[in-house]
C-alpha cells in the first residue's frame, strides 16, 4: 500500500496486486466514506484497508480481466453499487446493489469526494476515466485513467480504428484537464497532464503510419 495523496478533505491510497495492477481507495476524512477503483486479483490488502472505511461504491475503469479478477471478492465484502462504462457493463452482470451510470458528466460521491466519469473509448469500448477535481484552490487534482493513458503513451489498442479512438479520447477529453492533474493509471507509475501534453505534442509533430495500433509510445518511431 502506498499513500498517493493526503489532503485536508480526502486521502488516496494505491494497492498493487494481480498483474502489477493498481487499485485505489479514496477516503473522505470527514465522513470516512470511500470509493474503490478497480478490483485486481488477490485484493486482500485493499479489502483490509477498505474495511476501516465506509465503502460507498466500486468503480471499474474497463472490462479487462486483470482489473476484475478480484471483483467477486471485493463485492462479497462490500455490497455496494458498481460504476462501469455502459459498453463494458456486460462484464459485471447485475451486482446486488445495482449499477451506477458513469457516462459523461455524471458524478459519483462519497462524503466530500465527487468523481466525474469521462467516457474514453479506445482501449475497450466502455473505458472510463474518473476525474477528482482539486479539493481547494491550489491543491492537486487527480484523474484515474485505467489503461487509457500511461506515462509515455496510450494503453494498448486492438486495431487502427481503436487506436484513433483512444488518441481522440486522450486529446479531446484528458489533455484539456488542468495541467497539474496527476494521472493515476491502472498499472505502474503516475504522470501528469502537463507531461502527457508535452509527449503528445512530440507524437503529433512526427509522421505516423495510418494503420498504427498496438503498443504505441508517444516518443517512439511510429512512421
Ligand atoms: Zn486493459
């Protein structure tokens, strides 16, 4: 477990399990209400930490098995509603407390925490990022990007169409976020919107194949 952020109003903790997957626990300091983001395999540390809080919702970034292998274990401990993009929702057939609509503009709240769903198709059709604005002027905003945006590049795409879709999601919906927003992905290290903008600018300035897809990096040779 690592503490990613400790603010006046809320804390963010990260937990690594499964296939080097990151799960996150966001807790409101005032109410102890919390939200879990993603449910990788063997989420025991996550569940133990979450038991110290009053879990309000489980949010899933996308329908890939490594983010869902611990789903049943988490839901058996916390019978709460589940948020997942509509086009990926078949992954979680009728959770006991129901589904939350996380499509664009809708908020999921837990105490003082208010997360906004952003539909970012490309890595999967229903990939969804969750934006947590800064708690006060001058403090750090966060965005949970699943496998849509990583340091150095987008998540894997399965076709040229999916690649243009993920690039368009990132360019039109994620890069316009405040530049000091910390990007917390589904695997590995964090980055910022400012760094991602700079990397993307380099990518956009260079020639690239029209049939590009797969494991693409912003800074690689994509011609
Ligand atoms: Zn994935």
